[in-house]
């Protein structure tokens, strides 16, 4: 059985949670920028190859050990679901689905994660946390309500939803395994996910050429270094310390960060709905944290 999770209010874990949300709040934008110049599955492949090489080098330089046995299996399953399936589905869906609608679909991940973690016997269903997930989802819907009427077929929306399912499965599989070094686990995971993305690229008949222009290269580098080597390593560390259903609330905080960055960096209009939606998301996250603290104190948990 995994070790008991650290209370969500601990300073280091709260900082790690904030780091992930800040980085991933910008990665949706870079995925869309990259999709304009590099085919999505090929871009995901390049991202993971770069990330795997960098992380493997860091593991060697820092004299850490790659996982073995049960830890290796957990890292491989994590890589298959989180990188091999989640990333290609998300990249492809982002080509068709407006960013606001994609954010709403992805914001269902706390609910999905709660049920998957329960199915694997890692967590109990906590009504207060589920309520928080619904409130946070409502906040995201309020923020992006104006984009929900865009004409989009069901398949791309289903694709993004399946990406959330596989992301939740990846976190759960890593949590089920022995506690391990997050850098080494992600080095294995990226190496496992890259061939799956490459296979998807081949099956879709994408043009696979190495990017040569800076406009093609910089989104991939950003996603590989900050998105994978940075945020996913921090995320894997958090898996060791938090419940996966609580971690999944990153999926509802990320749109808030993305809207805030758009207002600060690109001077986009910050509407009243954005503020109210952000407050609802914050309320949902607070309920999830309170729920975990109550469960931690409960003798029956």
C-alpha cells in the first residue's frame, strides 16, 4: 500500500502544486502555437524524445538510479497513459476544439480521477471533494460559457475527454507503485510514451521532418523543458505526497492561470465572468483540501 499522503496544506506541496499550475497554464497556448507549424503527433514525439534525453542525462549526472522491478512497471504504465495516450489525444483535440471548450472538458478530470482512484482501491469517494469538483467545473464553465456554442463535432470533444481519463489513469498507476525518484520515473515514462506518439504520427500519415525554424522549434523546446522536465517531474513528486484526486484539481486551476496570463501578457480583456469563475474554482479547490484534511483526521480513513 502507498504511504499516507502529506496534508495538502504543507508549504512544499502547496508550492509544487502552484508550480505545476503556473507552467501548465501556459502550455495549452504553446501546444496551439506548435500545431500551426508542426503536425501534432510528431510534435508530441519530439517533445518526449527531448525530455527523455534531458532527464536521462540528469539522472546520470545526479547519480540517481532508474527504477527497477515494481517501480519500473509503475513508471512504464504512467508513461504509457500520461504521455503515450494523453498527449497525442490532447494535441489532436486542441487542433479542432476551441481552447475554452477544451478547458471545460479537461476540467472534468477531478471527478474522473476520484472514481478511478476509488476503483483501484487507493482512495475513498469523498462527497465534499466531489462537491468541490462540481463547483470548480461550474467555475470553468462560467469563465468560458461564450465559447461553448462553437460548432464542433463530437469526436474531438470525446478525444479531449479520453485524454483526461488516460491522464487520471497515469497518475493512478504511478501512485500504486513504490515511491520512487520523480526525475527517474519521468525519464522512463517519456521514453515509453515517445514511440506511442511516433506510431500515432505514422498511422495518421503526418509529415515528419525535423523543425529548422525558430517558430517551429521554440514551442517544442518550451513544452519539453518546462512542460515535461519541469512540471511533470514536480507532478510526479506530488503524486508521492498527495491523493491523485486532489492533484487532479490542477486541471481546473490551469484555465484560471491561462486567462490571467492572457490579461497580463497579451492585454486580453478580463471579464466579470472570468473573475466569478475563478472564485468558484478557488472555492472548489479549498473544499477538496478541506475534505482531505478531514479524511486524514478520520479514524475510518
